[in-house]
C-alpha cells in the first residue's frame, strides 16, 4: 500500500512545514485514512489549573521533532498505514453536556470511515464521549488508563461530567470491560479509602507508581498483558502520569510520578495488542517549560501510533 507520509526533514527543516502532527498530511489531502489524529481543544471540566484547551496545538508543535522510523518497535508507522491529521473538533466551551455530544458526534464522523482515532486533548472529560464512539464499533473495551488520579469520582460540586469522573460514567454506562480494565501510575492522596473501594467496584485493577518503582516496568507490563488479554483495548494517557519533572505543563500535577522513559516503555507493550483507539490529555502549555511536556506528549503519541500500526501492517 502506498501512503503519504510526513514532510521530508531533509528537504524542509523540521521547524518549518505544516502545523499538523509530525507534519503529516491533512485528512482532506488523502483518499482514505487508517488512523486519524484529532484535537479536542476543551478544558471546561478541569478542577484546578485550566489551559488544556491549548494542548492540541502545543503537542503538534512539539511533534515536529519526530522522525519516521521507530527503532524500539522496528516499525515505520507512517509507511505502514495511512495516518493523517484531522484537525480539531469544534465543541462548546461553555456547556459541558453540549460539548460531550459534539465530541461524540465528531468522533463518529471520522471513525465511520473505518479509521481509528488518536485524540489529543483537552481535559480528561473528553474520554467519555470518545469511549461511547469506540464502543459503538467494538463493544465494551478494556480501558488502560495512565494517570496520577483514578478519575472515577462521582461528582464535583454536583456536576456529573468533569475531568475527574469520566471512567465512573463509562463503567456505569457499560462501556468498559470490567474484567480487563486498569489504571497505571496512580499515586498521591485521596479523599478517603472509599475511593479505592468504589474504583474496584467499577471494574478497575491498579498498578500504582510506587509499585512500578519497587517491582519495575517489566513486571507492570506482564500484569497489564495478563489483564487485557486479546480484548479490544482503548488507551487513555493523562500526561500527569509523569512526574512534574517530566511534565510540568499540566493542570493537576502530583509528585512521585513515572519518568518519560518508563511511560514510553509501557506503551510499547501495546504493539501486540488489539489497540482500537487512544487519547492523550491534560497538556496545559501555560505551565510548560522548554516544551518538556509537549515533547513528552508528542512521543507518547508516536509510540501509540507505532503500536497501532503493528497489528495491522501485515494484514
């Protein structure tokens, strides 16, 4: 299959060229798309520092540094499948309910062509409509959620839809496989021990950041693989799973997180999984320094794209 790849960095320097992710073609520049990268500039659901609405553009800018061959997985994702940038979904910045409906509709419109999505947020509220869209095509999915926080709380100030509640709503709606879903990288204080009991009831296993520190990333990969099996998997990466040293540009930072090296290693384990979609959320450029967070998020996206190509490139 002939694909249209990113702009050649030996012809146009990496600081130039189109403002798409990794300087890939726009979705309207190709006949068909296997994977579409879409931005969702929405952060009305945040509970602390705003700014993730500017995340998609920041991650795209940082992605100019990416190169086409991934030696860790021995794959050239932009050659293996047609990957494009679908731009940003327009959604209401004042009405969360309206925005959720618009995000779901926009995701359906793109995946209705057969493409899978890599979504760049935006705050974590967007995971709920994205999961609704994915489940319409694949049924309940194993959700692997990389985050400092559980995001399975019930409400904030009486609001059911925020960046701290998407996975409770997803579990209640039957969107997740309760026998195969998990959090990775959680840490820090909670409101009470009931948070953990509620989380288990909703169907999530957990590998905490301290467990990764003690047991190592290889042990975490084995636990993750055993949990998800061969089920369809949706990966959701809140960039605050990284320690603030590796991702200062986020809304609710927590000390004691993963390194970027650890996170990228964990994501490569999805190369043999049935990865049906993914998102990267909570990049808040106003708090970033020297593009530390943006570059980390761009590499997260690159590893997810690489993994998404591996189970399809030979079929």
